[in-house]
């Protein structure tokens, strides 16, 4: 170490004083005007100004609202038990979009006694199927009034027919919006049946678990609320076989419709949920790039 006018400095060239906001201002406070070392006021001001500029540059840049190019509008297609209930909430949370599940939307509209809800309830009480116009109207209402939909949506359970797909396209076109992609979760029927017969559901939230593939932390208990999980009465082999036959009959034409538009993307849903998610995330991030 060397002594220079009462200030100790390193004697080796590889050791340098690091000027930081704290040390520079400390030097200004303790040394300026002292009998040991005097630093010109102008130099201190220059140093502090440079430090201020560096500090400003180091601050994280505030991000504005997502632009349309960063938004996501997708449809998730898949047979019952393929993992839509697991993946859709992750898509919602990761990309800050709303999850529009047809069953949930219908129940919400009926519970709130909206005009669309009353129309749907009247049809359902009579044993009929809710019309395509009512369903598209409910989706349109969500896009217009649900703040969670401002960055886009993941649509689950709709469309199931080509006329529904065409009505959805027309509604989005009127809003000057369009789909980014249509993702189909693909899995063999026999593997699917083995999956579904072990499925557990938290009714209030719709969260799904599996006794073998995705068990809750505590048996038959929801991880988030601690409430009991149930197994749906229709999660049996006979019922599932019929539901899968209906799914394939309905979905085939819809998949062909979106394949011709260049929007259809298949994902292997026989993999673990985490691998399925990784493949989905790649698809959606590519859409946003």
C-alpha cells in the first residue's frame, strides 16, 4: 500500500478503486474541503451525473400493454381426458388470456340470468341443444366484457361442427381478429380410457387429477383448497366408448376445416403433462414471435 497525501491507495496495478454511487458521494462528503485531499467540485458533479445516467440505464424498462402481435387466440381440441383441463389453465396463466370453456360459460350466463342465459336455459329445460348463435353470442359477450380476454383467449369445447366454426370465424372477423392456431391433443382411445377411469375432479374449479399419472398431494383432496375430489359417474368404459365415438365423428370434419386453413397443429397427448406443456408453449411462442 502507498500513502498519498494522507489517502491510502492500492500499490498493485491489478487492484483498482471501484467508483460506485455510494463511494463517489462518500468521497464528496468526507474529502472535499479536507486538508488531506481536495477534489474539485466540478469533477464530483461530473461523476455523480455519469452515475445517475448509468443508474437510469440499469432500471428495467416498463412494459406497455401487449400488442396484437403478442396476443394469443387459440382453440384447444381433444377428446375427453386428453388433458385439456390440465393444459388450458396453464395457457391462460402463462399468456395472460382467458380460458373459455363452453360448459362453464353456459352455467355462468344462466346463473347471472343474462338474456343469453335465459335463452339457453329455456332450450335446455325443453331438452334441446343450445343453438350455435347463442353459443357464439356468449363467446362474443366474453370477449367484449371479460377483462381477462383483453390479450386473447383459449377456447375449449367449441366449435364442434363446421357451421359453428364458420360462425366463430365470422364473429372474429367482425371484431377484426383471427385465430392464431387450432391445437389438437391426440391420444389413442385405449390409453385414454385407462386415463379417464382414474381421473379425479375438483368440482368448484374444474381442476383435474389422476390417481396414477397426476395424483393430488393428499389422496382424494384438492391441492389448492383442501376440498374433496370426486370421480364422475360417466367416467366408465361403456360411457367413454360412446363419448369417444361421438367425438371422432364430430371432430374429424372440424379438424379438416382448420387443416385446410393452415391453422391445425397436432400435439402428442400420450406424453407426460409437462412434456405436452413444453410442446404447446413452443407452438404459442412461435405464434407470438
